[in-house]
């Protein structure tokens, strides 16, 4: 399954207020994204990029905004995209 549909499901579960039932599954998806760097080529898609960035932040991703060495590929792409626009 592609990344965007997975992120949309996570977002919907959180908006409905039932995400706590799926904490382990959500963590597994977000951890696999940050560890494997899935779909880095698709980061031109602003919706995908912003949704992923928000979900990582809301789910307390182990990345730190002030530490360059800990940023994921997505955060780096987001910063590059943000500074270009």
C-alpha cells in the first residue's frame, strides 16, 4: 500500500477520536516511514509532505527540530520545499 492512503487512514482515525485503539499500528506505520525513507521521491506532493510532517509531530516522532543529525529525510525535504516557496 502506498504511503498517502496509510497517512490518510491515520489522520481520519485521529480526527474521529479512535486512534488510541490503534496506537501500536500507527506507531509501526510511522516508524517504518521514518526508518525506511519510503516514497522520498514523491515529496514533491505538498499534501503528502505536510500530512506526514504533522502526523510525525503529533505522534511524538523521535526527531528533534533543532538537531540536524536526527531529522528524517522527510523533514529535510519539507524544509527545502518550504524555503523554495
